[in-house]
């Protein structure tokens, strides 16, 4: 049997030391070593204000990711809505490859689409406007040209606003939109979509045009619940990981 593909997302690793960061390092040195490929589907980091600062803030993670790559595991990183500014310098230091949101691949015999997940949340208009703004090249370039301290203040502010928004918005708005899900299945002609972002881990059965399809939502990482998805010849299943105390 060939080696499995492992998938994780939404670790939201903070800048300050935290048990989650330790758990991630343990995961990279542990279960991840058995993988053929490790996919990180976005929001690995709580925020990312540029590779210059990120490489200092997350030096340990960069080293551990490189060690995993050196051990023969391919590491693929998709940017999320928190760490959409992760760039080439970090990718090089961590010896990983950045993949575009919406990667299509064959997984355990099923054509599969990998997404961060935010593009499916079309009911959240305010967020989609914010996403368009932050994906504007000029906006990005201007932001990255600011002094680090100012970038950090802006990121902190944006993060605070996003947390406040989350508390105020109706629950349904922040989940995926059923039409957007069906459209993605049709456009990419896949039998399975795997994504994170919503922090609502579940295995959904979806019927599109008479075909039974599967949408797997990855779990966000919490100290009490560290979960990853394992896909091999037998299909995809969740596995949990307990880091040593
Ligand atoms: Mn997200």
C-alpha cells in the first residue's frame, strides 16, 4: 500500500509560544513523517504580515517543516484568509511548495478539489468584499512596504475586527453556501471537496445532478482536539493526535 496523503488546516498558530505550536512541531516530527504528501489547507498561522517578520516569528516551524521535507515528505501549503501573505521566502526556508486555492488532484481514486473554504462562504458579503481588497496586488504591495510595527498593528486590528464580526454575524452566514458548493463540484468535476475555514468539521454527503458526492470539512486545531485527515487506498478518514504533555 502506498503512503497516505495527510491534510490539516486552521491551526491558527499564534505568534507567542503556545501548546498548539508545540503540538504542531510534534506532529511534524511524528505522524506527518508517514505521509507521502502533507497538505496544509490554509490558516496555519494566526496572521502573517510578511515573510520578513514571519520567518522570525515562526523560525522553529520553518526548520521543522524543512526537516520533514528532508525526510522525504512533500509539503504543500495553501494560503488561508489569515496567512494569505505567506510568500516565496518562507516557502524556500521551509522547503515547501505553495499551491493555489482550488487544487484538483486524484485522491484514493476520486477526483478531489482542495480549498481553504472561504470562497464557498458567499453569504458573507462583507467578508467577500474584504477578501477582494486583500487579494488586490497593489493593496498587498503597499501593505508589505509599511514598517513592520505598523503592519503588526494593522493585522492585530483586523484580527480583532474579524473576531468581533464572528460573534455578531448569524451562524448561517459564516457557513458555506449550498449553491457555491454545487457550483464548485460542477465546475471542477470532482467527487470530493476537502476544505477547512469554517471550523465545523463534518463529513457531508451531497447530491449534485444525481451523483452522490462528498464534502469533508477539516477540523480546526484546539489543544483538546488535534485532528488530521488521512487519505490512502482505502479512502479518507480522520485521525487524532495527542501531543506529549
Ligand atoms: Mn480561514
